[in-house]
């Protein structure tokens, strides 16, 4: 048996009254501790050694909530409604009269429900009841219960259980706080423990360089540590929410049988714009919308690809289109830029594999010239995917999208 100084101190204090049941306040006073955590910790350790028994009782404390305090001041809603009703002639006990008297609509609905539970009914728009005295008695019981709590927090055992159940079902009228009361009592082993085992000694719990530089460590006694005890798990870093979402999207596409493709941030204007039939005069191609680079200022593109783009842009080539009807500038097409979308990866992949059916996707960072504010940054992520095969169809696209969003939740 190994007891720490706190356990020894608490046990010695309790042995001054061997048959006494000790409360928290009594133990704090006799040990001169100012924090209940010392009592709780030492008591648990003594209990595990079989020297102290911990007795627990649970109690519920009832107090008034916000609406309950209003009810003490102004009366319960059913009390105010019933007081108005009994002051009216029977023909004037109507909903219209209720509103004319100043009751708000948000009060009327719940109020009528409360009155119906008391035995009031509505006949041809008029409030009627068979036993007004009984209704008044029930309302007085409820009012007395609320007034009983006006200045106190009361143990639920001292209150009417039916009233507690009734007001628990009504919003913001009462609060119920559950608490556990603990007391401590010596066991026979605690009474009989030898006094010599309760002598407090200084135990070293922390080894510091300053302590080791002196000779006191040679004869010191050290606090024992349980090397098998569970240690707190350090909270490490977590993935950024955006990165977590990207990984989730990636796993969904892979589950659906797609392959992932990637590409460089730096692209030519040809692959980024011209291959997608964006005219060279388009506003999105200005420096106000796109990041053009000084290094590399130009990116080489195969001449046959430049000729193909030129033909499509100028006259439509063999597509049946008339093209844009303007002169195609090959030097403009070679300009280096930061990609403005990930579609450039898909276009390149199809151009390199024109005859091979594929289902591919990409998730990547793209760059646009944006004025930075609370909703805009000059970079963001884009998801890109394509099904490239002979039997691709609109129903296939719809089912793919439905499956994707279903897997995303």
C-alpha cells in the first residue's frame, strides 16, 4: 500500500471521528484545503485501497426558468386567460373578445390548449365549461407551485411530482438540475491502519536540472508513478476542412471507376484557351483576368497543333462551324500563364489519347485575377471530369451525377 501525502492527511483527519460520515465542506475545513479536487482525488485513492467508503446520492433541484419568473410576476397564461373569461358574460367569451382584450396571437394558441386540458371547450366560437370551480382549483394549484419556487431552489423530493411532470413539458417555466452528493466514511481497515503509515513525507515528483545539481537528490524519496497507467492522448494536427473535402471527392470518383489525371499549374494560352475555342479577343484573356508570366514568357507548342487551332478559329476547319472569322495569332497562343481551370488537363488527355475510351477526373488549384475580399481569392480549387467513349450519352451523365451526389451525402 502506497499513500501520498494528501491521502495521509485526509485519512488522519477522518480518524479523529471514526464513525462520522464526512461531507465535502467538513473535509475541506479539517484539512484546510481550498479546492474540492483534493478531496475527490484523495478520497478515490483511499477508496481503491479499501480505507474509505464513498457514498453517493443523486438529487434533482428545481428552480424557475425565464417564463416561470414572468409567471410569478404576471400570472400563468391559463390564469390570465381564465380570469378574463369568468369576468365576461357568456356571449362575450369569444376568441375575438380575447384578442380585443389585448392577448397576443402567440399566447392564444398555447393558452387555448391549456384551457382545453383543464376542461374548457369551444362551442360555436364561445368558451364553455361544466365545472368552473374545479378549473379554478387546478389553476390555483399550478400558480401555488410556481410561487413556491419564486425565491428558492427546491429539492424535487419536496415538491409535487405531478406538478413537476406538468411544467417539465412546458417551455422555459422550470429548470431541473441533477447533481450527485458524495460523502466519505472510514472503513474498518481505515480505522485500524497503523499511525506510522500516516506520517507525511516530502516526495519528489519532478526532477529538474537545478535539483540534480545539489546533493539533496541522493537521500530524497520519490513519488511513485504507474508506468502502465493510461496517459492522455496528445491532440495532433488535423487535415484542413478543404483538404478533407477534396480527399472525400477523390475517393468517390475512384469508387465510381474513374482514373485521376493531373497537370502543371503553368500552361500555355493555347492549351488553356485556344484548345477550348475561346476567341483570342475574349475579355477573360486580358491581364485583368489572367495571370500571365514573365518566366516562362513563351511555351513551345507543336506546329501542327497551332495550325489546327488557327484553322478552327479562323474558318471552323472541318467542324461545320464558320469559326470566329478573325486572324489567329500563334504568338498569343504561346504565352505562358497560370491555368485558369483544370479543363486544360482533360483537353490535353483527350488530345493525347483520342481513340482510347476513358473516364477521368481531376481536382486541382486554379488561378484568376480577382480583387481579394471576404468572398474572393486569386486561387481556388476546381473539380473536373469527363466520360470519353463511343456510347456516352445524356442518361449516362445524369446517372453519374446522381451517383456522385448520393455518395457525397
